[in-house]
């Protein structure tokens, strides 16, 4: 008598289907290399947290159904008192945790943090520490958790392997901006809002000269020589963190200054979105920064 609860496999050998990958077509394109991509930012998305924010960056160069290239969410827990066994601290203890979702990139991420995620956490803590007024929260701690839902990568690009390292710049820039919005939503005192911006020196094709662009889309360029991510306080005109990666094609030191200046322009663009998002939240009874 046959077992009706069991589904028997085919008797003979089978061949799995093979699907051809259609070529990726670019539509629209960037308006200008001096323009940043559109940003959507909203605070108060996690009611159980002291403060939270969600950031989404548009990718106008691709025809994917989502139409986005970077999605981040941040939650802030605290300030809360440290355990009695902890030593006395005259200022707040900041703890940052950056983690990719397992499905955020083409290569599936593990559940434990790797070296790249720990580096993002260190840079994020350095960028935020210069904005928070730590002396107002003695013997207290705050946890800032950033989850990368979708990384800034083109998964359909055949040259995906060369995009792996440069997308971290845009990810860190988004982490800084979304964490600043979540801290302001939590009502933690800060000297100013901190925003992240990226500029890079790229070449569009093998024969073109290197140019400096704002908010680069890695898959849109033939080669990236160097990139710079800056955390900036616009009102105080101060920089809290700089991460420079790559090698400049020439020995001219002014090129480095130009990349940093273009990064500051990207920071101001992101800060304008951050300020508008906080102004929309303030009339709803939230604590402004």
C-alpha cells in the first residue's frame, strides 16, 4: 500500500532549469554630477524605542521595481542608568551597533558582525560623539542600533565584485544621517545635527579623465580612484569624522581638499532633509533636538 502522505520524486534524472539574466538597462540617469540623490527620512517609526528613524535613498539610474539603493533604520534606547556595578562616568556612554540584514547584499550576510560592520560602528560612534552633549547625562548609557535593510549595491551588475568595498562609504553616510535623526527624536541634547556626505573621484569610461562627483553610484562608473565620507555639523561648521579611502591619481594635495569640500556640499544637502524631517515631527508632540 502506497504512503499517501509522502510525495515521491521523479523516477528518472532531471535537469534544473537555467534562467538567462537579462542585460541591465539604465534609464533616466543622473541630472548632474553635482546633485545628490533624493532622500526620504522619517522619524518615530518604532514606538517601543526612545527614538527611531528610517532613511531611504533613491537610485534614479536603475529600472528595478523598488527604485531605491539604500534603506536604513535606526533605533535609540536610552539614556538609561548604568548598572550599579559599573564605574562612575561623568558623561554618557555611547554604544553603536551597525548590522547588515542577511538579505541586504547580494552575498548573504551572517548573523554575527564581521570586520566591515565593526568598522562602520567605530566610525559612526566617532561621528556622533562630537555632536552629543555628554556632560548632561552622567552615569548613563545609550544604545544606537542601525540596521541596513538594503545596501547601496547594484545586484544586477556583472561587475558586482568591484563594487563591494566602495559602497560602504554611502552606507556610513546614511548611518550618520539616520542616527542623528533618531537621536533628535529621542530628545537627547546635541550641539547640532550631524549629517553625512560622500564625494569620490571617478572615471566614467577607460578614456575619460577623472572627475569629482557627489553621492556616487558605484555601478555607474568604470573606476573609482578615491572616496571620502565626512560627518559634518553645519551650524557650527565643524567636522566630527573623516574616512578617506583609495589612492589619488596625482600627487597634487589640492585634489584631497577638493574632495573634502565636495563632501561638505553633500553633507549640507543631507542636513536640509534632516532638518525638514525634524520640523515635521516637532508639531506632533515630539521633542525637538
